[in-house]
C-alpha cells in the first residue's frame, strides 16, 4: 500500500508541474498579445466544483482585492485571471476569452468581438498562443535533462564491459549476430550503454559493429526491421547474457521443495539443453503456451511438472507455480560501472543532445501506434503510474518527468481537433488561404476531437485493465 501511494504521489506531482508549465505557455503567449485569460486551472473544475479559487470573495478580501463583480445577467465580470485548482485530476486548462475550445463561454461568443479576445487577433498570433504550451513542454524537458546531468552525472555499463556479451534470439542470429557479441557501434556511432534505444537504432541502421572473440565484426542489417517486435518478442531480440548459476533459493518455492541450493547449475529442462539463464527463463515461460481457455487444471499440472538435470548428475522433478516459475535467483555478474560527471557548462550541450535523442526517438516510435502491437502497448494512467519507482528517487523522478513532458508536447502537437495541434492546423490554414474557418466548423471540429480523445483514453484504460487481470 505504501509503495502504491509513493507511485501515485510521484505521478500527481509530475503531472501538476507539467500541467502548470504547459498551460503557462499558453497563458504567457496570450498575455504577450494582450488577450484576456479568464481562468488558469490545475485540474478540471467540472460542474464548477473547485478545491481553490482566487475568485472566492473571502480570498479576494484577504489579499485586498475588489470583490468579484456581476453584470445585469448575473455573470461574473472580468477583474483579472481566476487562478484555481479543480477536483478532477485529468489535466488542466486556461480559459482564453473569445476562443472556441472546451471552456468557451457560448454566451460570450454570441456578443460582438472585442479587441482583447482571441478571435480578433491575427492568425499568426493565435498560432503562437496555441503552440505556447507545446514549446514550453519541450524546453522543460531539455532543462530537466541538463539539470539531471549536472546534479547526478551519468552511470552506465559500456557494452564492451559486459564480459559475457549479449544473448540473441533466432531473428537476431539470422541477421548475423552470435551469442556473446558485444556492441561497439551502430552506423559508425558508438554504443554508449545497453538499453531499448539500442534496438531502436538497430531497427533503423544499415550496419552494426560488434566485438566477437576479441575481433571487431561488421554486420549488415536488413531493411524493414520493427523495433516494437524486436523489443516484445519472447525471447527478446537482444538482452544481456546471464550465465547459469543459482545465487539463492526463495523460501516456500518448488526449488526449495526439490532441494536446489546456491551454486547449483541446471543444464537440462525436460531433456533440452540449457546454455544460460536467459534460455532457462524462456523455456519455463514457453511451457505455458499450449494452455488455452479450454484447458483444465489437469492440463496445467501436466505442463507444470518438469524434469531438471542438475550439476550434470542429479535428475529432479518439480511442479512449477501457477505462473510457471520455480523460485530461484541467478548469480548475476557484476560489471564495471562507468561514472561520468559534468560541469555546468558541459551539462548544457550534453543535456540538449540527450533531450534531442529522447524527442526524436519518441517521434520515431509514433509510427508503431498504427500497428496492432503498438496499439496494445498504449497505457493509461495506471500504466504511467507503474513506470515510477516504488521508492522516491529524485533522479529517476526528474528523468521520468522530462520524458512525460516530451510525450505531452508530442501528443499535443498531433493535428487532432481539441488538441493544440488541431487549433494550430486551422490557424495555419487561415495563414495560407487567408480564409478563416467559421465558428460552426471550429465548434463541430472540437466535438469530433473530444470524441477521438475520449476514445483513445478509454482504449488506453482498457489496455491497463487487460494487463492487470493478465489477459
């Protein structure tokens, strides 16, 4: 329960920071062009329910401001921007006078246009206002990366320091890789450390250099590689090779029941040779593949009953857990960790390069959203919460916040009505054609955009639910 609360707290703080900064980008751009901003809210005040508002009469009295005035129709008059916190933590917004969006005042839009309204400003100014939040998102990410490198530096294991090299699946071996290869460079660019980014680079590469038995070998990569398939395949396209040796046996598990102990080596599973721990995990996982909706408990028991050859001499039989696990921890080799620190001036170009790499990688991965596997990988708030660590780690927190800032910026730039990118498209259209879309068109586009966004949110949440129940 405590770890869940820590995760939730990190998500709330990260999104609160990003929402304020994103909406602040719109706010500052609007103010720059003398457009009235009537509301600036963190979270949504749905059904006009607010946790806090600077428009509350008692608050205005406390800070020495004039009370909120109302016109003859009972509507509150503009006496400055209302800052507040809503109760629904699904985003935030700024209400810009004269703008057709989710917070527009329909009665106000029926009145004659005013010089301080969004709708009376030139298209290029409206375009800057709409892009303001996106620009701030990207700037925020770059600043965070610079700060993280300056404060904590970098710690990583060089691929050439991974003594046992990498483990590759059949697809990778068909491409020319061999178990034990150590990555050196991809298209001439040095591989700094092993991560999923290496798979992304391989998918887009023409040539990969590896160290094999002390000699550098060049591998030509075929076209049409799919990074998502490479990362999600089982076994994965590439992973750090872990030699097989038991480090510890978990209490109350099948491993303890059959007498396995630290130092033991399992060399066969059901008569099939095991070369390393990677293969061992894959073998146990693949045992469950014959199971289907029509499988019985007897079918599961039969598949989970496994014979092991231990230390080349002892044949032992065990019944795996319902998750097809035996309950051991491998002896993971300790590799040399490279620690790199940066001075303030050094951290700026490095942070910019780091941020640019993250941004371009994220944009490049968008193409996978239009595939079946890519759609399944979409996550809602539960999936986002799970990427945060169980203990509060400021370095990890800021790195994830920067990544979310990039994601927020990229998603908002998509040309979907109701998103900033959708508003920007109409402004660009007007600049090019010198014809302004009618308010009716803009309003209807807003409804279409909201339907699309709502559908995406429901789909992402459904993916979260599927992952939780293990379907």
